[in-house]
C-alpha cells in the first residue's frame, strides 16, 4: 500500500512539472520563419470603418446622431456607459510595414454633435461645394486581343478553337 501511495505522489509531481514545462505555442502570435523575409507576400488587412476626408468635411457641429450615422455609418465601438461618445477606428496592415491606426471620436450632447477628435479634423475652409474642380482625363488604350501559344499553334496547324 505504501508503494502505491509513493508511486501516485511521484506520478502527480511528474505530471505537474510536465504540464508546466510544455507550454503550447500560440498559433496566432507566432509566424513562420519564412513570413519575415522581404520577398514573401503578406496580404493587406484593413479593419474598421473607412472614413474619408470628404465624409469628415460634411460633418457639422449640431448634427443629430441619426444624421451622423447616415453619413459615417455605424460606429465600431459604442460604450454602454458613455452613450454620447462614438469611436470610429480604422486600422490597416500592409505587408511588412507597421500597422496604421486612424482613430476618430465623436462626442454628443443632447443628441447633437458637439466635438470631433481624431486623425483628420474636418476642414470647413477647403472650398465651396459645387465649385469647379480640375478634371482628370485618363486615356485607356484600345483592347488588343492576345492569343496564347496554344491558340497560335492550333491556328498554324489549322485547328483553331471555337469562340
């Protein structure tokens, strides 16, 4: 009986040390060794609300929550304890570059916008809406059909594929 108790104590201690020592790696934190190389493509990842400068220029102090929601969309973060504060956060991770963060915070009082704080404040002196803007003309070359090597070979042989 005594041998069984000693064996159980030894096994319990060994199991505790074994579990504490073998910490499983977190697959979300660790990347492969190849992902840090400069020629490995990393897909850009964007999250959050995209808020453009044009959208911010249309913001006006005194707008209601419904008008702001129509203009900017639903906020990413709404705090139940601070219902008069809306947070629009946009993050962009491009390849091996550091993550860009663009926070925008709107403050309301009595269902009216009172303050805008964030990455790009609205610019009321930007210009008059409807003012003539310089036109940008982009020339696109005409479509030119390019046949692959197999289609050209079949054309030489006389077995052209049907379109």
